[in-house]
């Protein structure tokens, strides 16, 4: 990163990598938290496509949710980035594999991704998300680490925006100006 006075200027690749890592971290953290809170939807989708019962217990799904959150966070710090690359790539492979399994077996049960019980079943979107995560991990493995403070700030903003978008059905009534008088 080049320095200009007191401010540090990011190179174009650092800026792009920070944005990619922020989006990946926000996505994985939001997805992980929703699975940790409500593992039932994913359990039903996994059972539908024939995943063994031992791998579809609430504790296993919550363990996977923790791994997703850790993968996102690990990608943001230079010191944990190598582990984050492995975790993000592994997560991407798992998500893509489940998407392929859903396509092959004709999944109809919503997977509950991002806490959306009426969402899509395992299939092509999962393959695309998995491929995106694998690509992000490859980019992180190939390029030098961006500056931590910018990555953390960007990830925080991306996570906030993603959480607001995903949970807009209950957030919007809280921020509407035409709610009427308060009791």
C-alpha cells in the first residue's frame, strides 16, 4: 500500500480484494448466524437430498455454522488469512457440492439460506455461491494481503447492509417514519 502523507492509499487490487473479502465475510457470517439460530430448515433440505442423518443433526449444522462465521472473519485479518483461505475454499466446495446434489436429486425443500424459510431449494444458486467462494479463496491465495483496518471497516459495512437487506421484513417497520404515536 502506498503512503501519501498520513493517509494510506490502496492499490486497485487491494481495493478490489478488500471489497471481495468484505462481501465474502458478510455473506458467510450472515449465513452462519442464521444456521446457528435455526438449523431445522437446512436439516430438512439435507435430509431430502439423502445426506446421512449423522451429518444433519442440529449440533453438526451449528458446528458448520460456526465454521462459516470463522471462515468469514479469518479472511479479514492478515495473520489469519491463510487459514481463512482454506476455510472459505472448503466452505465453497461444500456449498457447491450440495448444490450439485440438489440439482441431481431434484431438491424442492428450501435450504433456509440466510434465514429465509421460503427461499430456494439446494441447486444452481448454491453452485454459483460455492464457485464464488472458491474464486475468492483463490484470489486471496494469489495476491498479497490488503490492509486490515480497511478490510474490517468494509466488512462491517457490508455485513450491516446485508443483514438489513436480508431482514428487511422486520427492519422496515422499525425505521418507518409513519408509525404513528408511540405509547
